[in-house]
């Protein structure tokens, strides 16, 4: 495993900075900003390289108010076993969804659930599709 010293030397060889101390400062600043953004809960995406995302625990509960929650449950009971076609072709379901989107109580409940999302200490590292392809050395 390479440490910051070896990475600094490699980057310094490939960059136009030609100063190892400056390269080390740039890398340390980059890592510090990355750490701070992950603590804040932001996802970082380096196109063509990798994505780092902090895991979250979703809040439990319904995202609809009690009135619309009952209506959605009723619709599920009535159309049990009919599959996805019962939802996609149903004008009743579409109107129910539109009504729930406009409902202020449902909007407030969704906002409340969004506030209750908790960040965990886990991060996920996902390399991009071309990450493992070896490029030619120059």
C-alpha cells in the first residue's frame, strides 16, 4: 500500500508543478476537502475514476398523510394479485397519486421524513466502468 509520500512523488512526476512540497499541499488540501464533504453527507463523483458516497439510514414510516395512506392501502387491497398493470392502467390510481402530490399534509410529511434521515459512518466506493482498464504509460 502506498502512502502519501509515494503518491506525492508519482503526482509530482506527472504534473507541471515540479515542486514536491506544493504537490503535497495540494493533495492534503484535496483529501481534507473530500473528508469534510463526506462528513457533511455529500456524495463525491470523480468522472471516469470513482464515486464515494456516505451511507444513510432511511426514516421509517409512511410518506403520505393518514387520509391518503388509507386510500393507497384500500387500492392495494382491492387490486391484490393483479400485478403492475392494475396500477399503470388505472385512472383511479393516477388521480390518487396526483391528489397526494398536491396535498400539503403529504408534502409536510415527506419533508419531515427527509429531515429524519440519519448518516452512518459507512462509505461506499464505486469505481467507474473504465477504472480497471490499463492505460499506456507516456
